[in-house]
């Protein structure tokens, strides 16, 4: 990670963009609320007490070597000084101080703390801060550092208890975030409010979905699923929400709460004279709740009730997250502009300092809405800043202040990677350009506690003035991830930098695993709403796996290494699903029973290995997910979210089956593997008998599993390194890892064979062409193809004036030292 200049005053234009000083003042209201007057308050140490308590949790053996103190009023910043064994950290608030501590740990001590693998193995005496490889006097270049997707609470840990939340908050503070979306317990606000508008306690409670599905209820996509929620669980979640928001405030971080924009149950208008509701239709097979017309007195009364109860339950807040007409909602005959003005007016009436936070996603927020609002009180957290088609948010949103953001994870799927190359290219340039409205960052994974490198890099953007040098940054990250520099670790992260952290998929998503798909030879991802092609070069990615196996023995016992090796092991196996699915389909369609049988056995063997590999680290176990839900008496809802998402209309018609698929031990072995085995066996049996294969009701099998009471391990089993070595040997020797592309042009037919394994070279490759238009010897013996490399054959065309050339190429190949197999490719 490159040296960055020491912190100094940042111009108002750079800090807040050029959306205008009034807009800047308004959009920084929440941050100002969280930090204004912090220095005087901390003189009596209540703020620093929270930071010290965090250090005792995070660094119990070394917390006493830190001296924490407030800095003078001004922009958020930290400064680290002192001497060995007495580290002095000054900051504009407790969270900024903890951010400074983490920079010190990373760049002076060579260790870091993460939400996914990571432990601080520190010397008895902490080293001199002057040994840091980068400046430890830094100022935030943007006011807003936002964390939290609307779906986070559902896909990450809907039934988590306080220790998990406490750890997450500590990690977010270490990483410099100062605004956190909190949805836990918000059902109690609606529960209370509705009883003032004609609903009984039981009716109000029956409208609330289970915690696993509450995020989509708050988004106005659905209601009631998995309910009614027990009163005891509502009370428990209220207490959890209070603890979360309270801890955030103690650390000088701003809780972001859901706002009220008109979501109401059936019958609201009938029970409340003068109220008018707009039906919202369906979302993925689920009926959406009605929308209360915001222009009405009934809306104003409901909003006032909502914000009153919210304040009583969760205390003060100045940022409120809500999105009108999310993912297909209908405005009916209500003008969007008038509705927006009314929603903002109701919010400001209840919370005069409020900032309306909106998600930049698909067509949201609509320009007509933004043009009607007081932009000084709006912040858009953009989920698409790193997509290829996003180029000018000032133009898109008319200068509305926004936070540069990313959604690197969807559905909590165990994907790896992000478009980090665009973070490095765009953030500083967009922040500093004339007329910029960029005033923050927004890290918006649909589930957290995944992909620690992505979190680390993105969280540093706001604290760096210069663009990130990705090559230097990943070298530095490799040095600190496992507690000491290691050449093999550097090599692994250099490969990841150019593959997983330089993804090129059009939708900006990393790919998941075809193993997770409902079985089909046409499967092109683990679920419908996903990227349908590999997001990076799969053979090149193998190099990261091979290099990580070379990390020296003394570093392999740290949790970060065990986590990362397990993650890469299950990912290289998942990547093979993309390589082999096309071969399976081609063999079946050609009637190649022997080839189909061999490919089926390989497919199931790799799926079995994925189950075994995922069992090696707790982060990839199904058991903890279900155990948390079981304590709440709602295990089935947790099972449903991972498989069918809801009932049959949603799973099948809404195409949400498998949206939250994961390469987790237990899910791989008990859901994905049995259905692929049944499917492939049926295809083979049908082909042998000369009949059409029977169809499968995948929902029926998934639904049966959601009702199972089987318990799964909550502790890992197996050794990550030995398991990874075994996977390496299997993949290095596995057949069918090749592809052929053919092109007819310039009087010749050219066939390029590519070795799709990055782990071993092939032996000699034999390509045989069958095409009437080709002249000369049809067979070509080519030299071995290097890992990820190619070999090319060229045949002249007998008649250059002929039309399109139909061809078939048979490729005989195998990893070096193995028996060749034949794969057939046809086209033209």
C-alpha cells in the first residue's frame, strides 16, 4: 500500500463537492450531529471510554498500551504518535480514534482486524508508530462513510445475538465508517403505530414478517411471511436495536433508521376515513403492501405516529433511509413529485434536522422525485458507482449529494471479488472534479462478513487523498493479512488483484456456482438473478489458489489464512462448475454415454469435495446460521431464505429459488449434491432406455428440506491445508479442462485450444477437424498447452468463395501425465 501524504486541511470543494454550500451543510447534518461538540464531551471521557472498551474487546493483551484522547474541533481525523509501548492516538471522535488504531496496527504492526478471518498476533511491546509504512495523520476526505444494505439484516444474520452485532460495530469503527443502517427492531414501530389506526394488537403483529424476511417488508416488497412474530421476539429485537443504536452513538457514529413513506396493511383506508391507498401489485410472487397516498392528512398522522414511536424506542437520529416505489412499485395516479414532497415534509415535521437517504439502484431514485425535493436534505447512497454504464451522477441526479458506493455481494452468496479497479480509477477523480456532488462512500453488500479484502480496500478510499495504487495496495495487504510478509501470499493476491478484484461482468457482480443451481444442462449460474458468465479468467484465478498453498508453514495456523484458503478452495471448485457444465451438455446431446458418465462422476466428485472443503472453517458452515434461528423458534424461515426464498410462487414464478445460495457445508452436501446426483442419474438412465427423462419438481424437494429438523455442525472439521492440497491434486489431474474456439476467415479454419486449468500443463493436444470445406490433413498434433495457455491449429479452406463453413473439431487432451479424453466441438 503506497505512502500517502500526511493529513492536512482539505478544501471545502474537495470535502463536500460543489453541490453548493447549502447542500453541503444539509447533507453533512448527520455527520455533524454525530461529531459536533465531541471534543468537549470527551474531556470527561465518556466517548473515549467507549473506544477504550472496544480496544479491550479487540486487543485484550495490548489495550493498556494505547492512550486515546480527543483532538480539536474540525473535520474528522486521527493522528497516531507516541513511542514503543505507549501509543498515543488522537481523533475527532471515538470511531475516528479506533480507525487510527487500525491504521497503526496495519501499517506499523503488520496485522489487521477483519470481519472474516483475522487476528492480531502482536509483540509484547507495541512498536514505534514512526515505523509505519504510511502516514498515520489522516483526515476523512468525505463526510459520509455509510455502511449497510437494506437486505443486510436478512442475508447476513437475521437472528444474531448481541456479541455478533458488537463485533460488527467494532469492525466498522476500525474501518472508518460513521453511518450505519439499523433495521433491527423496527417492526415494533409499526406494531405500535398500527394500533392507533384501527388495527388490533394481533392484526398488527400478523402483518409483520419473520426477521429473516423483514428487510423486504421495509422495502414494501411483501409482508407477513413467516409470521406472526411472537411478542417476546418483538421485545427482544427492540432491545437489540436499542443496544445497536446506543453503541453507535457512544462511538460517535450515526444510526440510520428506516423512514415512513406510506407502507400500510390491507384495509387501512376502510379503517381511517380520508385515507387513500394505492395497490402495489405483486413482487416475485408475493403481494406487496398498499401505499398510503402521502398527500393526505391520514399520511401525515401516520408519519407523525411512526416517528414518535421510533424516537421513543430507539432515540434520536438524523438520517432516514427509504425508497419510494422500490423495484416496480406503482404510483397509480399519485404524482411522484407531490408524493416526494409530502414524504419529506412529514419527515422534517417530525425530525427537523433529518436527511432523507435513498439507494441508487436500477432507476431509483427517479429524477422527477429528486427535482421536487429539497436536495439539501437528501443523500443518495449509490449502489452502482462501479458499473460500466455509470459515468455521471451529477447529470443523473441533478447535483443531488451522493455517496460513491458498491454492492459487492448479492444474496449473501459465497462469491469472491469486486470491481475494485473502478474504485481506484473513479473515486478520487469523481470526488475532485469541478462541480462534484460526491460527499461520501457507501459500502452496501447485501450480506456482510464476507470478502475481507474488498472491505479493507473500499474502506480506505475515504481516508486517502490520492488514487489507490492497486498493485502496491495488494502487496501491502498480503503482507499484513497473515501477520508477516510472505512472497507466496504476495503472489496470490497479485493474481486476485487481476482476477477476482478486477471483475468485468456487465452487471458488476462476481459469479456464483453452477453447483448451486436447480439441476439443468442449460444452467448458467446458481440462480436466475445473477451474472450468467464468469466474471474473470478462471484459469488465471487458479494461480492464486496454487500460490496460497505455498505460504510458509509458520503463517498457516492463523485464522485469516485458514479462512482465505478455505474460501479459495471452495471457489476453485465452484469455478469448475462453469468449465464442466458445457461439456456435460455437449456429451448428453451427442449421445456420448461414456463421456457423459465420466463427466457426471467428475461433477459429483467435485461437489463432494466442495462440501468437505467448506467444512474446514466456521464461516462456511450451515450449522451456525440455523442454530441462531432455532433459538428464536424460526429455523424454517432461515432454511427457506437459502433455498426457496418463500413459497412456490416466489421460488418458481418469481425465480428467487437459490438467490441466497451459499457454498456452505451442509447445504452443499444435503441440498445441492443429492439433487444433481438424482438428475444426472435420471439423464443417464433415460438415455440408456431410449426414453425422455422425467421432470423433477425441485420445489417439492427444497420445501421438504426446509421442514427438516436435522442439525448441522457449528464447529469446523478437517484441516484446511490438507484438504486444499487434496483438492489441488484432484483438479490438477482432472480431465475435460479445455475448450476450443473456431474461426473461419482469410481462407483458413483456425482452431484455438485453451487449457482451462491454471494448475497444470496439458500433454500434447490432438485436434481433428471434420469439415468438407477443409483441405489437407484433418488431424493436427499440437505441443502441450501451459496452465491457462493455448495451442493453435490452422487448416486451409478448399473453396474460399464458399459460404459459411460448418465444422466439427475433436480435441484429445489431458493434464500432463494423464490419459487423454476426447471432447467434441461443433459449429459454423
